[in-house]
């Protein structure tokens, strides 16, 4: 009788351990998938500057901050506008934006403002390579256009 009881207890312990381990693995896979698919965009900033001119536009949920030569303006940002801008940012491979090649180089002779885009996601800031104002790298075009469109509102 003791051997039979020991066998049943061992079977129950092993079957419970396997289920728990399997559940943890599935939960970890789901967390990894959710983290990969949904990084949280917290802030997007466009900096444009040359000798004598410095423009910075910062977007965050509900707020747009525009600075021109140290004159700062705060204005509300609608939920829809933030959604459009952050969705464009979410489509970019953030870890690679610092290595993107600019298609033109007029900024080197002050013929264009030197521009860069910074995206804060999950507490980490990703900053693009510098490009000429109005001519971003192909990978940033949609985001840049969305920023400029919203900036002109």
C-alpha cells in the first residue's frame, strides 16, 4: 500500500511540475511577442539648425512644443494627431536610425538646415543621423512628412 501511495504522489508532483513549467514558457513567449510588437513611443523630436536658426519641435501625448531660436510655444496635440505620428515612428526600426544615410549634403555648406529626429521609446532615446531639412533618409520620410504636416497646423 505504501509503494502504491508513493507512486501516486510522485505522479501528481511530476505532472504538476510539467504543467507549471509549460505555462511559464508560454507566458514568457507571449511577453516577448508583446514587447517586440509594441514598444511604447513616449516622445518624438525634430531638430533643425544652422548658423543663426534653431528650430525644435517636440511631440508627446497631448502636447506639442515648438521652439524657434529659444522662443518656446506650447500647444495641445489631439489624440488623433499623436496616434498618426507615433504610428509612423513605430514602423521604424529604431536601433538602426543612427546609421541611416542622408540622400543630400547641402547642410555642410549652410544651404540647408541640419536636421535630426529623436524618438524616445520605452525610456531609451534613438537619434537619427543628420540630414538636410526637407530631405530625410527614405526610412524616415513618412514620419518626417507627418511631423511637418502637424507642425503647420
